[in-house]
């Protein structure tokens, strides 16, 4: 199917398509082919899919939710011990309202924690990454978080292999680009607000934005609120079921594919005023390539009808730009 065909462009989803990763990783070539086609169609249109039969178990997911709820319940004075100056928020704790969407100044109504890549062996990229920060009050946090990180990274590698095939690239095209990539696991706490009138009138849990990275893998959230903006402007609610991951295209992949694959704008809306005093937890995994990876448009995605949209840039340069735009880097 031509990914630029009018028929495909006419599709307007009312919900995020659901796919079975086992169709791709199994031994049935026909199922694998259909998975790739369906994934490409979804990423051309809404930019999001829900994936089942991934590598993250429900029990491991629940363990991480349990421990992050304990962390965010700690007093602010303790959490702030793990907010390390000079790291641009790339490891450890990031306090309430510190991040805002690109183009906005009002901080989002959230706090979060970042777990990054650990490099084993002599890969020189190890020098680029700060050490992870672990709360001493919760010794189990490290083991659980690193295990989740590995399983989501493993799932992301398979998703990128399917994307590569859809783009008519070798299946392993992304493998070396994401090996020891600058990926981030981000447990988020959308904290309860007892008195909504005390926050800025335009403050929201997460203002509309596109993700920075190649793809994002989102574990099931603890409450509703995530919405995706469809091409016609309609906002569609999304909830990742307990056995699913929601996987969406990020800005880096959109740039690399010359907008053949869409980085769809999404947001987390505030609940009704009477429910603002209830927390929401969410854990996305932002899958990044290595910093030296070029985001120059693939020649397979550029032609007379689709001229190159952006100047060449590396993943590291692009990340630095965006960290400044969202307030995490000065």
C-alpha cells in the first residue's frame, strides 16, 4: 500500500489501533507482513498503536507502579535530594512545575523521575551519560526500574525493526543506532490539587506536545486523561489497558522519515474540578538513538512530491534544542 495514498489519508480513527507484537516476532511470514502494513498505516495517520504480547509483564509493571507511588509520597524535602543540578533533568527527580510544553511558559502540573541508560562494556558513549540516581529510602527501586527499562527497550527494538521494514529499509537498520541509546524511563506523578484556584488558570497536567524521541512506549496509566489530536483536530481519549503498551511516533522519527510517519500531538487533560484532588500516575519510556545518529531525512522518504522538510541535525543536537525549549536545560 502506498503510504501517501489518498485512501489512507482519508482514514480517521476513533480509537488507537491494537496490534499483536507476536505476529511480528513469531514464525509466520504472512502475519509479520500484515503487522508491518498495519503499523505503517496507523503511524501514517494517527501516530499511535496499542501493542499486546510485548516483553513487559503485568507483575513487573505493577511492581514499578507500587514503588514509584511510595517515592512520590515522600516529603518534598526528601525527593529534592535527588534533583541534581547540572544534569538538565536527565537523571533523578524533577520537581513540580519544572517542565513546560514547547511554546509555553506555564509549568505542567506534574513531577517525575528519570532513569537513563546503563552501559556495560567499553562503549565510549558511556562517557556521555551521567550515572543514574537512586533513592536510598527505597532500595528496591533500582532493581525494578532497570528491569522494566530492559524489557521496554527490548520491545522498542522490535517495534523499530517493524518500522524499518515498513520504510523499505533492512530490518536491523535501527539496531546499532539504539544500542546504548540515550533512552529514558520516566515515572510521572500528576499530583493532587486540593485547591485548584491556587494554580495558574492555564495550568494543565501535560499541555499538548509531541515527544522528542524516536518512539515512546507507554505503560498503562492509573487514570484517564491522555488524549491524541486527530488530523481533523478532534481529540481522542486513550487508555493503555493493563496488558498493552501504547507506542507512538516521536519527533525524531518524524524528522528522519520526512513526516512520512507522524509525531502526533497529545496531552493529559485535567480531570473535572471535583476530581483534581486525586493523583494520576503514568510511566512512559522514551526511546532515543545514540547522540551521533543523523536525523537527516532518509532518501527513501524524499521525492518530488515530498521535498525535504528540515535541515540535517544529529539526535544529540536535536535533544539539546528541545531540552532548552521545554525548560529543563538553561
